[in-house]
């Protein structure tokens, strides 16, 4: 295949411009199924194109935004229907990305998006990590309260400082 190029040098007068055929530039690296020419854009946060490229930190190759939103929904409200989860997930995501719409959350949740923007990907990761951290803190507080209860049953008293720490942790469990 050829393309048109304009030849300014061979014209005899400045007003005459001649078009000539030139070959189209061809890539030196042929595209194959195992070696695509296309590299990931900055918006392809959840895909891995080759063995050399690492997926995001702490994400496996199988983690998709849809799976992450479903996990976030489970952390927020357990086994609720999707219609109930959309506004709850959107509220969590808006803390980290205020411009995300309910419709966009629904599209990501259902796997209907072809691109995920950087701020959306970061908001999903941040909201998910926030929920995981809150769950871990609640579990730690429950374990501390249980430990204090077992110690009291066995006659080992807590110091005033230890008692205050357990009380502050148990306040987190109630919240």
C-alpha cells in the first residue's frame, strides 16, 4: 500500500506542488498473538499483557474491577441484592473519587465498562482497603475484649491503662 506525499523540491514554480506515491512505513516488529504491538495504556490498570509486566501491587492477574466492587459490596452489606448495593458502594467510592456517578458504579459492578480511569481504579482500591482495615480493626477489638474477659475469669486483673485500651477498642466494635 502506498500513501501520497507532496514533493516540493521537484516543482519548477512555487505554485505547483506535485503529489507522488511513497511506501507506507511498516513496523520492524511484526505483530503476533504472543507479541502484540499495543502496550497497556495508563487506564488499563487491571490487566497484565505479558509475563514481564507485573500486575498492580497486591493484585493477582484474575482480580477485575467487577470482582473488587463485588467484594466491596460484600464487606459493606453482606448478601444484599445489587440494587441495594449500588448506592452504598457509590457512597464509599465518592469518598475517594467525588465525581463517580451511580450509573458508572453500576456499570463497573456489572462488568459493562471497557475502560477504567485511574481515579476510579484508585478509588476502588482505597475503598476496598479502607473496608478491609475497618474489618480487621473490629476483629482485633473483639479479640482484645474476649482476651480481657478470659483473663478476668481466671483472676488476672488488668491495669488501669490496659482497661482503658480495651474499653476504647470495644467502643470501635459497637460503631
